[in-house]
């Protein structure tokens, strides 16, 4: 085993040990054969040294839970969505399961997601509007927990954010199905009804066994905005708990990225742009947004994407000054999206 600096000279060699980023999330597992995109990923995360196996050595293989493939990820995720759907439908039928049942659906997935750098890439390549309400709830739980992790929260706080995110929209189970699945924009009257999901969620969680007041409060306040333009109470700044501000960022991000009945989802780069605009306009917490944006864009170094021009590209490098407008490669041509303002990353592809 040899300790070396990541460079193009080690392309084709095999990692002898897992490589983690500064947040403790797995970037590349032991046994991975290094490609050019892997070198870019390591450089983007400022990894200074990695351990390379000699040709006669077998790489270290630590905990098996750290090494999954996309098919396994899909099974874990679909199972969690199905469990979430079943529990939410119980609520719609008038029965409120205890918090433990929701934890049983969330925790096995979250245990693994919180150790893997690339899981969000899998979520936001999936397409389709099936089970949107349940997928969105699960996704917000995952994203909120990841935000907590990259912000240095304790393990207890991280899992609490996951719970809150999973249940933030539980009040929608009290909203008529025809509004939740309406393919067009809501009328003013319908929107007034839809907004009541925050109050219904607050009431439901206050009656749920083992749920606490903060969960109920975040269900009530996740549509509040720092400038007072949100609902249902028009709260501002410090009157909105910090946990609720994290849920708001996760909620907006996933709502933009995920396909809905009335529009296709956008790329995480477009979602990051919206988050940044809302932070600059005083609606979302800029500390939370900037921390999350730098996490999410670095995630896609080496990934394939489609521009709004229809061209397939590879994301080569993230710029510190404008992380949402990276350097990309189109065929043999390199494009700096800071210099081509009419182009944007519209969709991520596998």
C-alpha cells in the first residue's frame, strides 16, 4: 500500500482504503478503480492523500454497509417510500401511528445515507410523479439530516431533523386528493385550502405518540420566510426556529428537483440558484443555503448533465465564486458557464 497525492498518474490504480470528505461522508470506497472523474472529485474536495493498493495487495474492506451499488440503493429507497406511503395513508384514514413507526421507515435508510457522499445523485436522477407526496416527505427528511450533518450538528440533532423533514407535510393527508394531484395551478380558493396543511400537521403531530413540540412547530412553520412573507403566521427572522429554517431550505430544494404532476423537476444546480436568490432576497437563511449549495454542487463533479441547449456535458470543476455555474465539457470543448450566461444545467443524467 502506498500513500500518494491524487493526480492523473494514479488513474487505473485501486484504492486501498475508503476516502472520506471533511464531513465524514464516503467519497470513494476501498477497492474502487480510479477514473479521471474520481481524480476530479478528490481534487474538488481538497483530498491531499489517498492510499493505493500495490498490484499484489487486496484492498482493505471495512464495514460492508459502506459498499452498496445503485441497485441496492434503489431497493432501500423504494422500500422506505412504500413504508412512508402506508403510514401516511393510515393518517388519511383517521389513525395516527406512533413516531416509532415512522422511525422504522426512515432510520435504516438514513443510517446508510449519512455515510455516503453520492446518495443524492441517485435520488435526483429518478424521474416520474408517482408517490410524489411520500417521496417528497422522505427526500426532505434525507436532505434536512444531511444539512444538519454538514453544519456540524450532533447525531441526535441530525436524526431529529430527519424525523421533522419526513413529517413536515403530514398535514397534507387532511387535504382533498383532487387538490394534491391537480395537474394545473390552484385557484386562490384552492390555495387557501392547501395552506391549511401546516395547521393540520401541527395538530396531528401534537397528538402523535412520542412526537415533540418542535416537530409540530416545524410542520406549522416550514412555509414561513425570514422577511415575513410566509404563512400561516407571517413570522420573521429569529421568531422562526433554526430547525424550521433548515426544513424550509430542504423543502424548497426538493420541490424544485422532483417531478410533480404539473411540471418536470429541474436540476440541483437550478434549485441551488433558486435557493441563493431567495437567500439574497431575505427569505431563506443565507448560512444554511450557502453551506448546502457548496455541498450539493461538489457532489456532481464528474457527473453527466444536459444543458438547456440540449447538449450532453460532463461537470469538470466547481468555481468558488459561482458554484452554480461550473466548468463543463461538451465533447472536446470546455465551457465555463460563468462566461455563457444563456446556458444552464437543466437536468442530471445517469
